C-alpha cells in the first residue's frame, strides 16, 4: 500500500506540474528558463518540446552525477521521459488551440501556471522516486553548495536562462517572475504534502503491524 501511495503522488504530481508548465508557455509573457530553452530548440532544430525536455534531462543526469560525486541516476531518465510525454500530451490535445489574449488574462494564466508547477512538484517529490533531472539538479545544487530549496531552484533557472537567451527563446517578464517564484512556491507547498505523505505511510505501517 505504501508503494501505491508513493506512485499515486508521483503520477498525480507530474500530471499537475506539466499542466502548469504548459500554462506558462501559453501565457506568452516569457516561459520559464528551461521551457524557453526547449521552445527555442524546437524552433531552431525541430522535434517537440517534450522531446527536448527528455534530451536536456539526459544531459543533466551526467551533470548531477558530477555535482554530487555519485553514480548517475539512470532511472531519473524514466521520469523525464514521462514529463516530456505529458507536456506533449497537454500541448497537442488540450492547449493546441488555446490562445490567451489580453494582458490581464495572460498575467492570470502565468501566475496560475507558476502556482500549479510548484503545487505539482511538491506532490511528486514526496514519492521519493527518481526525480526529474531538472529537479535533481536543484537538489544537487542544494547538497553541493548547502543552500535552501528556494535558492537552489533559482540558481538552476538562471543557469538555463543563458542558452535560452542565446537561442532567442521566449524570454520576457514572465521568465523573470518564474525564475524567482517557482522556488518559493515549491518551498511553500512542500511541507504540507510532506506531512500528508508521512501520515499516509504511518497509517499504512500501523495497519500492517
């Protein structure tokens, strides 16, 4: 049962998080740094956004391994494949015809997307399955440089921002907002879902024994 709860948190969290990612892209005020990079790579070289998410993730697996001086978490590639597939699924079947017009609506869409990303990430991280290479990058920065989750996430976003700018990805005011708010939103939601997961696992343990 414990494994079932963990898998449920994992799948629901990723589904929610990728929905938020697509909202921030569709807001057209500037995507998050990693998403702006993937959109730019799609425009320059083809493939889907989800495919580039997977490719970036494979590269980050190696970088994360070097940062924490441990063997690469190969299983995290499965997580990034799921994330990339979910993004493409949302983009092609839900958001393909969505056009957000008007500055006010775009701002609302962006802010909603940011909150949903933080909400979803805080849920799926509780499963303690191999996290996405991007989130593992955040955790590796946290471990290597002994900073909190918010600062680690912000550093990771800033690192992705450079190639996104070079490739003229969809960078805008939204990118800046995302860069400095995703970390705090995850930090805000994380303790709540950590408590929920611990309660579920404790109840499962008590039922078993």
